[in-house]
C-alpha cells in the first residue's frame, strides 16, 4: 500500500489540506471551497474529509500528518518584534497574546491539530511533523515540478522569520542558499500599498495588481528612494520609519500619508488616479525586485530552470516579466503558490524524507494532475 501523508495549513489564512501517496499529490482542497468563507483560516475539517473521501481512506491509513509552519518559532518572532517596538506596540501585544497562550492557543497548534483530527471520528490520529513555512513553499514548488534540478525562489509576506528564500533543488533534495528576514519583506511592501489603497491585506493584493495597468508609475522613484533599498542582487531593506506593522495592527501611518499625497483611501470609496498610480508604482518596483532576485538565483545555482512559490509568486504579471526576460529557459510556478499550497509542501517534505521518488520527472510533466 502507498505511504499516505496528510498535509495541513491552518489558523492564519487560506487553510487547506492535501494528501500525497508516496510523494505524489492525490487530493487537495482549500477550506473556503466548502465553508464559502473567503480565505477561511479555521481548521480545514471539511478539506481533510474531502481528501480522505477522495481516496476512500481513513486516518488509520495515514502514516503521518505534516503541519506547514513552526508555531513556536513564529511566536518567538512575534515576541522579538513587540520587544523591539516597545513601548509603542504594547496595545497590539496585549491584544495578540491571548490568541497564542492558553490550552487552545496558537502556541499549542500541534495539540489543536491532533484534537481537530480526532474530532472528525475518522480513525486514530497519526504522528505529527512540524515543518518550516518557507520549506513548505519551496518543496511545493520543486517536488511536483517537471525538473530534475532547478533554482527555487520563494517570496511572501513572512513565515516564521524568512520573507524571501532561495533554494537549490536536485532530485529529491532541497538545499537552502540564502534568505531575507522579517521585517524586510517584498510581500509586506505590496500589502502596505494594498492597505493604503483601501483594500484588505492578505486578500485584496490581486485588486492592486489589477489596478496597476490603469495608472502611471509616477511614485516608483519615490518608493525606491524612501521605502526600499534595493540592491543589484535583489536583496533589499525596507525603511521601517514609514511602516506601522511592527507596532500595531495597521500597515502604514502618517509618514506614508505625507509621502503619498494624503490619507489612505477608505474602503468602498471611489478610486482616484492616485490609487491607480500607486498600484502601478509598487507593481513596477516589485517586478524590478523579482527580476533581480531571479537573476541572482540563476547566478547562485547555475540552473537554467526556475520554480516559484510564496504569496508574491501569485503576482502573475511579475512572473510574466521573469519569463519574458529570458533569465531562465523554463519557469514553473506552483499553482497554489500561497499558504494553501503549504499543506502540499509540508506533506511532500515528509514524503521526501521517507524516500519518496519523483517518478514523474522523466515524463516532462508536473505531478499536479491539474
């Protein structure tokens, strides 16, 4: 019988479940598809049940469960962030802490996952493996790809600490090459403009990308000069003086308003040329950063193929720029590049450690099966 491993992502946004057999994806679903709650962060009970039913198995047939990130390491990052921002971040610290502590807090996510699985009544709960957030992204990008070897680039808001990572994939092995850490994040830069333009963070970024073609990048130079120190190799640092996410629950403050011609747009109010131009500007800077990171990925790994994942890899326009630039001969982007795909990557990471092979590679097709 195949070695079945269940992957789970939950409790932030885009909760999902994925089932792999000997490393091959055989079922996957996002919880929002069943609850009709967009970006549903709750435990993916219905998605897990779907995956089991799709293969006609129970939890008794599952050898391991893989969770897509390390809650304890993430909590240490939150504590370090609040301490570094003290005393201005106290209110946010006070409001956030209860969600992490206590018998059912996020710090005990492993116990919560086991309890939620047990509550399904689908059999005994197998052992639980906790993976790193960017490892889950990287494995989901490389393992199902059609390439024997490739550079792997993961860019998002933040996992535990990493916000951008470069990996080198060969066979069934992934080697970390370099990383950029929180608070410096290309994903959070994009989300700051999403917020400033009146859209919901971790949800409305696609709207900002859709607005970009209607504007002119007249703020791009200002973003480069004031907000992000972008190096030729794609590494970067944000000027945290303009961002508020270290101190509270909002992304931007008064510095942003002074820099970009007034207060943020309120939700559902009319869009103006300013929002069009802001979208075009941050999109242009994001594309430039991704292109530089891609060139560095080619140089550092020597590979002619690239795999991508992470929330920023959902920016299909930036991906298109990488393809058009001809930096790589081939580019493969994980379809579920965001956190939902972390469930798949976590499961495949465990499968790889157990000796799963990538038998699909010689066929020249990926392993996602649509």
